[in-house]
């Protein structure tokens, strides 16, 4: 059995994602494609545009065979933790033989060379990194200095290319995390770049699609994005849009404001990615708080990027603290397989996972308490809390009754 894994967010599932799945099928002859997907909150510290089961349905209708959820703690973490968890999840199935990922380059050898240094951290790398940070450089700048010293024959221009793009950085992190039992498949990204917001290209980015959705009137949205997505995923998104079920960061403004006000006295330095300086800055500016996104702009600095601030504030909202990271690492990043959906025709792969995986498989949230030990249950509770919070905001915006993690059914096609 050849099972190819993909780590993804599908926010939303667009033509570029379809291109990737089709290319994997054609070039590898994969029997099954298994997706490790973020849940209702994402790596940039934002809510998904539509909920995880909606995005699961998109993926399954467009060629995926099985979708598993990356635990919320890691789905909202830095690229390193996000990649580590996604790869660990796929490896824990016991059946994934290959990992496919995109990048802005097709030079797998270069990625492997750089990722090897990042993974093994030779003495010269650690020394230059430490000294560079101590002299005031940001971590990305310090890492680049350390790599230049560790790879003296590696072209600096090539290194700039690899380190200055989010997709390339994720590719490096996937390769760092990849066990020897799983073979990498690099697929050069086609179409618009990660941050490109031009919708009028052959393969626009998810960022461009989201911007079009939230900056056009209803009729214009549908006309604008129709050709950017496969028909199957477009119709699913259209239904969510027509029923007002799409969320933005600012939809969580009131909830975040309450969290910040209620916890200001004790501070925020215990939360994941937050330090004492950032905690002090939140408290100093709290009286100016109105909207989630405006507050991010207020707090960001040269050394504290928009995305990092976003993640910090989201961790406060979702109650994800430094201890959760410690527990998550101790229990192996992916201590359970949370099934979000699968294709009936591909049930063989799920049966094979049940035979080969050494961690619990959760198809119903209610089963978690009996399948998981105490620490792992606490970890899973973060998924439940985050999802229920998300569903409450969907209900508020759409004027419907809220769903919850215990009554939602997995997607079976």
C-alpha cells in the first residue's frame, strides 16, 4: 500500500490544492491520500474561514481519502511545532509511506542540506545562533547567520530564497521532522505566492480568495471566486457564505476583549509564545482595545511580527499556555488520531490504520475520555474547547443553534 500524507489547512480548498492532489495521484500512483488538517483555528493565529468539517468535506470531494485533525495546540503554533505535529500525526498512522508538500523551489537536495543543519544543529551553528541573538538580532536573522557559517559553499542568494518564503520554511520544517520511514515528495508550488492577494491569476492563493470574500458584495464574491476553486468545494463554500457561516478574526473581538480584561491583573506571560514584555505591552494598551485585528496592529513591532502577535492573542483566547506545550511534547505531539472524515470507498485505509497504529483513534469526541489517559484527555479538551468556542461564534453570526464537538458527526462520503 502506498499512502501519501499531506499537512494542510485548506482555508479554503482551492485549485492549487486540487493541482497538488491530482499531481500526487498521477506521479506516485498513490493508493490513498491522507490529510493531517488544522481544525477550527490555524497556524497564523486566526480562525478558519469555515469550520473543520466543512473543509473536510471539501477535501474528500476533491480527492482526499481520509482527513485527520492536528491537535489545536499545535495547529495554532509556530511553523516548527505545526510541522512536527503534522508529520508525527501522519507517521502515527503506521501506514503513511510518503509525505508530499509544496515549496517555491523544486530543489529538494538544497532543502535537505539546509534542513539537516537545522535538525542536527552542529556546534558551529549553535555558537553563531546564540551569539547572533545575544547581539540583538531577531531569531530569523540569527538563524540565517548561523546557516551561512555552517554552509560556507551554499550560495547566499539560494539561502535567502529558501528562508524568505513561508512555504519554503514549512518545507524545511517538514523535512526536519520527517522520520526515515517516510519518503519526501516535493511539489513545486504553481500560481500565486503565499501572500499574493491578486485574485485574477491562474492559481490564486488562499489569501487572495479570503480577501475577495470579505471585501466584495455577495453577488460579486461568488462571481469572483467561482473559477478559483474546484466546483465541489466552491458549492460547499457558497452554501456557507449564503448562510452567513464564514468567520473572520474580528468576529472574536468581544471574546478576546473579555479574556484580556478579566486576566489583566495576573498578566499573560504564562501563555504560549507570550513573554513578560509582551504581557506588559498588552496591559499598557488595553484601554484602547476595540477590535481584535486593530489591537494586533497596535502591538506589533519590528521584532514581534503581526503573525506572532496574532498567535499570542489567540493563545490567550483559547487558554493555551506554556505548560500545554510541555505536556504536548512529552506525550509525543500527536497522542491520538482524531478522524474528521473519510470516503467509504477508502475504508480500507482506516482499517489498516486500526491494525498498525499504536495510538487511539477517535471518531466520536465522547469516546475520548475512555480511550485516553489523564494528561492526553487534558490535551484533547483543548480541541473541544476551541471547537465549541468557534461553533458559538458561527451560531451567533448565522442566527442558528450552536453545534458542539460532541454532537457533530464525522464526514463520510
